[in-house]
C-alpha cells in the first residue's frame, strides 16, 4: 500500500473508543473515493448504501430524518450531540424516516424532554435505519464539502473496506433518479392545526348582531 492509500484509510478514522457507551459494535463508513471512517454501530445493524451528504442544523434532527428530500441519502450531522430530546410522534415531516443511513458524532446517552416518547436509537432500530457514531464527523464534513456529495455505505457486517468499496461503485448514481415518484403521498390529505390552537370562528358574522 502506498502513502496515499494509507492516508485515505487512516485520516479521520476512529476505532470508536471515544464515542458513546450506548452505541453498539464496530461499524465502518466508506466513501466512493476510498475514504474510510471507523466507528460504532448506532441504530439498526446491517448495511446500507446511499449518497453521502451533511446537515449543519443544530436542532431538528427528527425533522431531517423524516424529510423526503433526504431519500436515498446517508446524512451526516455536524452538531456534536444528537438525540438529546428523544423522538416523539408530533414532529415528523412525514410518516416515516427517509434517510438511507445516519452519521452522528455523539449519540445522547439519555434523552431529556417531556415530549420524548422513545430514544433516537430505538426509533432508528424500529424503522431499520443503519447508522454509525464516529468522532471524525468534522473530517467527513470537510471532505464532502471539498469533494462534493458521493456514493457511500455504512456497514456493521462487512469488515473489509475494499470489498465494501467495490459494491459501492456498483450502486446507481443519484443523477437522473425519479425520486419524487418514490416519496410522494399515495392519497391526498389535509393538515389541520391542533384543536387547541385553532382560533374561534368569526365567519360568517351573526345576522342578529347590531350594526353601528
């Protein structure tokens, strides 16, 4: 292996000892240009492929996960702590999680919010979303910023980055994909504000009211 290859594999990599004790076993994130990041499993175990992008939001991770515009993308969060407020059934942008995979630096050990109904890790597992926790999210973000979005994979089952890279390069590219047809709703629906926030009806005016 030459020096360039060593740099691609090792720069930004982490074995996972500095990530949350709540995460699972070893996991690996591989980009299509050969960059490799090691971390720990977060969410569902398994393997996933998608286009690697990053999100700089400090809050709103639940909205990001359920945003249909992230369909078939592996989203890396730049905020250092994700999952602090847990997950509830009121904040999703749609009826399911759409991201193909999820990358975080430090998952919350214990969610703290009166609206939380379950942890983020539980929700990712429930919906079968494969994720990875790694301390190299800054290096990953800089790499994607400089090189652009690219195909990638997260795996908790394939330990050989080269084997995973070969399969990444077989995946279809996002360009030209008809994603709107895949994420659009099957039936029309109406979104109403919560009952408590609806203003009292003032129209039509009462016909018995006196006029000035």
